[in-house]
C-alpha cells in the first residue's frame, strides 16, 4: 500500500450529503476483475452526459459542465471536501480505488459511512472527519479562492489552511501507524498465526460444530 | 460479571488479540464469496503465494451478474461472463465449494447462506457485500467488508476491528395487517436516518420482532446497513433453533442439541445497557413507500410527497429539491397518485418464500377478478432469491399465479436491485421495487426507484400506481 505522510493539495468541493458508493463508481464498472483503472469512471453518471460502459475511452466523452469536478479550477485536485455520510451504501472497494485513481488522497467530511471509511485506509487514502462548522468554513474558503490548497499532515493529525489556521483531527493509532508506513495488513496479521491457531484449538473444544 | 448485550457476547467470543488502542483481531467463522468483490482478492493471494486459511469456512456463488432468463444460453455480456468465469476458476483452483450458475442451490449469497444452514447463530460471518447484515437475523455477527478485507479473511481467517457501540431498536406491539418487516425497516430508517446507525451495531428487539418469522427478521437486518449500521441482529429464540434443524450445513444429532444449548444463550441480558435505544410502536407503522433518492426519504402510502419548503434545514432542503427533480415528482403529490412503469419483486431484502407468497396473494386476488398487471406497467418481474426458493414456490403453484396475472417468473439472482445484469430501468422509468436502495441510477441510469414491501409492489403492478395494501388486506392477505 502507498503510504500517506503529508499532502499539500488542491481542494475540490462536492457539496451534497449522503454521496453513496453507487454514485462514486456505478455498477457497470464493478465487472472489472482488476484493481486499477477506475479513475476515469469516478462519479461517471454525474461527470459525463452520455452513458458510460467499461472500456470506453473517456477522453472523448461529453463532460457535464454542471458537475463541479469538471471545472477547470479543480483539475488536479487531491483533497476532496464533502458533506455528511460520505460513501454510504454498497461496500464496494471500487469506490476508494476510483477516488485514488482519480487523484484524491484525502477526503474531508463531517462524517463517513463505516465501510467506506475503513476501505479508504486499505488504499492509502486518508478520510478526515472535521466538525460540520469547520467543513462549512472550508467550503466557503474553497469557493472564494481559485487554487485553494490545504496541507494535510497525518503524523501531526492536522489540516492547515493557506492562512495558517489548523484543524486537528483524530485517527486510530493503529490505522495511522499502518497508513504512515504503508504496511500490508495480511503480513502483519500472519505474525499472529500462533494466537489464531490457539484460538481455533480452544474454540474447537467449546463449539466443535463450528469446525465440522 | 456485568450484564452483556448480544453484541458483547458475539464480540467477546471471537477476540483473538487486542492492540493497546483497542483495535482487536477478530476470528471470522464464515465467509460468503461472490463474483464482484472477490477477483482482486484472489489475485492478491496468488501474487503473494498465499492460500485460504480454512476452506470449510467458505461458500461461493455467482449472483450479481447472472441473467434471470435463458440461462441455458450462458451470459451474453462478455465482461459479466468473464467475471463469473473468474469466480469459477478461482474456486476450482483453491478448492472452494461453489454453487455455480446452473447449480439448483445457486442464489443470492444472503439467501443461500441461511437456507443451507451455512449461516449459524453465534458465528461471525462476512462477505464482500454490505447486505451481509442480513445474517444477523440468526444471532450472528455479520457485516459487509471491502475486497482488501475479503483477501485478509481468506488469508488469515481474521479481521482487525474496533468494537462498535450498541443500539437497541425496540418495536413493541402488533404489526397491523398488511404491514411487514420491510415496512418496519423503512420506518426505522425514516426515524433515525441513513446515518443514524453509523458506528453502531443494531439489535432489533421487542414483541413485534419476536413475532416476525426468520424471513422477516432477515429482511429487517438486511436493511440495517441502510440506516448506516454495518451489523443488525436479532436474539436467538425457538424460531431460530427450529429454522436451523435439518439444513445441509447444520450440525446433526447430539451436536445439534449441544449447539442449540449454546445458541439459546445468545440474547441480551435483561439488564444489559445499550449506548442508544430507539423505540417504535408497531401498531402505528403503516405500509411505507420511499419518494426520494435515499432510503430515509420515506413516507406512509397514505401520505404525500414532502415539500422542501417544510425541510428542517437548508442542507435537507436542497437534498429534497434535488431528489424531487431526479424522481420527477412534485411536492405534496399523494403517494397513491404516483404511477409506475416497472415492478421488481426480488433482491436479498425480499426474495424469500414468504415474500413471494405475500406478492402472490395480491396476484391471486387479481386473477380471481380477471385482472392482470395494469396496462401502463411495462414489466412486472418476480425474481426468487435462490434455486431452492424457486423450486419451493413452484411446488406451491406461485409461479402459475404470477404468470396468470401477467408477471414474469425469472431465475434467481440480484437482478434489478442493482442492474449489473440485463435487468434494468431505462432513463426516466419509475419502479416499485422490493429491493433496498433508491439511490440515483441504482436500478439503471436515470431510473426512479420506490422501495416497498412485496405485497405493495404486487399491488402497484395490478393497479398501475401505489395503493394501500391495507385497503385490500381483508380480501387479499387472508
């Protein structure tokens, strides 16, 4: 996994609540058996005026001029500013794959859906929860100034504005450690093989039908 | 010892290791595998030379992509076909039990797990699908995971988890005639919102829940994720134990009795404390219909489309306006005046035998009056949740009732719940659907979804618009 340490990035605002993972990456793209290449189809139904199908060359598709991420000033954004309950619905990890492939490495919102939040950490994407008032302020500042950037420092657990104002955020120590170092979960877990086997042996005694 | 919730008991029984920050390594008893969220997980295993930790913990079936008609001709869409063939190949390579597309036991993962007795009380069960919460109906800790975690469970039989908070959703009293588990689920979501359960494990309790069949409890737990909760659950009772008896993967003989004794302990202690409690009066719940693009945008069938001018705040106001524009609806329209183009009875929420029986009663009512699916309804389809549900329904003659009333009778799969196969809405089409999500584009780009119970969907098919099944209930639901 790609580590996440510090990011100074252009901010794009997506001003709607309850953005679901069906919207982030529509179902037809879930037919892929690969992990990569979802970026061009991120927010497909909002982003393009035609109907997208897997394998289409997106460079020639008609863009929806009303979709905020299509505005010139947000091209190259790596910080996504969002509203409540971002990433709700389907557990599809294709959603963080698509956002990461699009170029987003950090997402700031007042709240996230649980499964999406968890999936982000597995893919080098940092979901940051800030109070609704702080997010409101950042929306205002982003809209007010083209080229608005934020600096996200995972080690310090802060988001800093160009004016030098900082917002602190919380993150589980274990998740932070793994993301900072880009650690592979499975390798870490396999270090507990003895404990897992001991659990199985004990459980087999208590509840043998579970292992029948 | 302190009093425990059901969730505490399930959690405690599966802790392998705890990190200083409270992150726990949790043992996973079962994983269901389907074609959409597994290919990258198997690829990861292969790249690292790893193998599944415990093959007996796994059961696979294709469900999302497969056709519900002319299955003998295979899958026409080459991309869908490749995904299903990839599941077949991965299961063959690793030795995983798979009910393939033409196996009579094939079906939606969340239907076949319980049906086979593969899902059992007291287990932890995961699947790369958010509706895994369904299995909580058995007093099981069950939740959806992403593909990285699918791979993690395959390789280690464990997951890293932080313990959630516990919420009790208590529904006391008797549900009125014509009001089902689906209506309870939608009423709960209407009450607490789609993020109301975020960070919680829900336990559904109260006399109305105890009165529900196992099928009804599955419908309810299925929708826990639509309230934001990864897991929903119901305590074990004798209905649970009886359901488990004699299923292919259930324990047998003496071991069944040993298991059943343990299962009966899977209830919240009387004085257990919950972090939150939500109470609903069963008698006050009416048949529900969603009007917008989130499951929390729901009203009773005898109500009207809400007016954004009445929204509680500006964020909701703009959400409602956007939803009305997408749905092609005007504020204050009576729900019963809304006409539908298509009807879908199916999905992991409502495709079990009891659901089909409910819908068939309405179809039977129509047939007895020489009525059929209304002329303005282009398609009314019934998609059973599994091959075994289909066979059971046919043994009861339900297929004949449906087809006589003008419904299409299909083969099992996820179908038009998410439209990964050929079953979908065209732009602008409006659907009465027994599925779980009314998100924009969920049933097809530009499609408009209204979530309802099976009887409500069938009634909408017959009348061509939403009707209150309670008005038919005395005649129909007997």
